[in-house]
């Protein structure tokens, strides 16, 4: 397949309805076990004025054929393309979207039936640009792993500090955003990152948009056994550049005093913890990092608070002197705390 192929049923009378209010962008790659559940969760929504843009990023399993069964619904559009990565797939979905609001959903996650209705109702009532909700993490058999309830108070529509400091989680699939704010700041996913590309997108969104929150759990996020969050590849370390780009964006688009506050939080908390966690992940997977340029990151951004500093140095010790059995136990403790 040398070019993108768009598959959509245009012969159905329903195709004559007005433009969709919401564009749901779903990048998929080899998700034959879960994609039907994802699409069904969209079709079962109380709110029905949507389009679902499913971008198949070169799947080699039965994903495409499963999706084709749903394209009899003119609201469901399938785009077939060569494998170029999840960021590229999301960006292509954005280009082809028509909705006033944008929602992203991964091909193995699914929504509660009130997701769209509750989110749109809340974002309009609050006159915000972004609205997020709580998330329920489940395993491949839909067994509950944990729930993350967004129990915070939002002041002046800003939650970026809460996000950078780890007080709240806003995973892909847990929010909707006005397309106008995406267009205004020319926001898109960075296609040179294999992991954490969604974090850069969220940092930029939360920096410039007014945020509101539905204090209910409406997203079910699937944690798979072969998830990329549990394995390590050296290219992951190059994803640290997302913080440099985020800092540059903050400097260019926010008042100096506000940008300095967020940059301080990134430099003293978000970035050093990301570096430390990557080194821990490398050790857990038996990978020894030889390139000193990555280790320099560890000492370039040392936390200021004594508590964070102790934990930070604790991580560094096990990065340089890894003990695999201990790191496995540490990883389990972290999951229990989530």
C-alpha cells in the first residue's frame, strides 16, 4: 500500500446529517483482540453526533477486517496507511477531522456510555477548552487494577502544575478538547518520539487552555502484558527532548512569570523523575546504559526539596549499582501506590 486509503460508507441516508460535533481519533496497530470493544463503546454512547476516524497504521493481523464490519455506519471512517507510528496516525486523524471537539482513544481502551455526553455538557457549561475525567485501569480480561479519581479543585482553569507534579493523571482517552485551541497554537504530536509523545502534547495543551473536570471515572484503560511501558529500548532515552521542546513552547506562549514557574517544576520534578524511571526500567530489563550523555541528565536537574532529593539519589544509586530483584520489588510497590 503506497498511499493512504480512506474507507467510508457514503451511500447511507445518515451520511446527509450535519457535520459532527465531535471527532474521535483512534490510531490502531495490531489490536484485533480489543478494537471491537473500543468501537462498540463509541456506538453505545448516549451522545451520537460524532465521527470516528480510525487510522490503521499498517496492522498485520485481523484489525482491518474487524473495523470494516463497522464502516456501514457513515460516522465510522477507516484510513489505511503504511506503518509510520502512533503520533503520525493521530496527526493524520486530526487533519481529516471535522468536529468542533477532538477526542483521542486508543484501540484497546473503551469509554463508559456517558463519556461524550458528560464531557461535552461540562465543557460547554464551564466555557473551558479542555475537559478531562477519571480513569479505571483494567487488564486484558477487564479485571480492575486501579482507579484514578480526579479529586482536585481547579483555579482559573489551570491544572498544569498538578499534572507536572504528578497530582493528577490525564491519559489519552480521558479528555476532549476544542479544535480551535489546537489550531490556534498549531499543536500536533511529535513524530520523532516513540514514547511519551502524548505527554508533550498534554503539557502544551494544559499550558494554553482553560481546563475543567468531570469528577467521574468514564475511561477504561487497558494495561497489556506486552505494553511498551514495561520494556526498554535505548531509543526511549531520546524522548527526553520532549521536555526541551515543551520548555521552548512555554517560553514562547506564556507570560514570563507563569512560564518560569512551570519550567521550574519541569526541571526540578518532571524531568529528573522521568530520567530516573527510564534508568530503573533499563535495569529491570537487564540493559546497561553506556552513553554518559544520559547520565549527565541525572545530575543536571537535581530536585530542591530534601524528600525528593533523597528519593532521587536512591534511584541513582540503583541505576549505577542495579539489583534486579530489588528493582522488581520497588516497581511493584510503585504500582500499588498508583
